[in-house]
């Protein structure tokens, strides 16, 4: 078994989502440390010992403390909700007139990538297609399906979007790191689901233009 690895975070959108996860992790750790600290304090402060055979004096109620432990979690949840809402709005926002636009169509069991004013890349079980994107430029991707529900999933980019028959879904990706990333169908769609894969290759803008010119001659 391979050791777990952190996603490569190949887009600005995936980095924003990862930052949101980190905020939740730090908040959860802070709450855990506070709770563990209070447990340790109560266990030590109010323990029964040979010198203190009777329990320490305790109060039936503590109004300020009860208000604090009710209000504090509520405030924390509201803050985390607000942060997540802001980040996800930015991730879901579509840039006007994206320089690269690709229509992705899923089918059993393959993918078609149709570039606006560019090539159409087809793939199947034996020859997975490759989507080429320019580094630093926003790409608008529209996803649809020809038969059943599929899911366009790029694990390293922390992104998954269902491809539903009769419905078109759009989103933006802005590559921030060169390299090749594995994509796959994230929704069980039949016998060929496990091998319904594709690749996303991020290249420099100049290399992307050379690739477009080469594909135009094919």
C-alpha cells in the first residue's frame, strides 16, 4: 500500500479549498486543546485525595460560564460558515470570457474534450484522453453526459463535478503548477468505471500555443 500523500494542489481554486480545510483543522485543534485542558484541570483540581477526603466545594450553577460555553461555539460556527461561504463563492465564480473554454462530454466509458475554436480530443478505455491547459490562464469547463451519471474528478486539484444527462455544469480552473495530473470518473457508471480515466497536462502558455498549432494539423 502506498503511503498517503497531500494533493498536489495544481490550481488556485484547489489552494483556496485547502486553505479552508486548514482553517477548520486549526479551529478543531484549538477546541480540542481547550477541552483537554479543562478536563485535565477538573481532574486535578477536584480530585479526592488523602488530604482532601471530601469533594471540593462545587456550585450548582454558574451563569457567566454557561453563557460562555453556549455563545462561544455558536460564534465559532458562524465564523467558519462565513469563511467557507466566501471561499466557495470565489471557487464557484465563473470568470467572464475565459481565454480557454472546453466542453467535456462523458460517456460509457470514455471522455471527449472539445476546445472552443480548437481540437476535439477523444478517448476510451484503451487510450485515455489528455486535456492540455496553459499555466496561469483560467479555463472554463462545461461538463455533460451522453448516457448515465458520471463524475469529472481530478483528485490533485480537489475538484469533482457530476456529469448528468440533459444538464450542463460549468466551472473554472486556473492552473498554478505545471505537470501531469490524473483524472477519473468519480461516480460508479458500469463495468468500465474503474478504467474510465483521463490526464490533465499543465504546460506554459507558449507550449500550449504550439500544442494547439500541432493539433490543428492533425
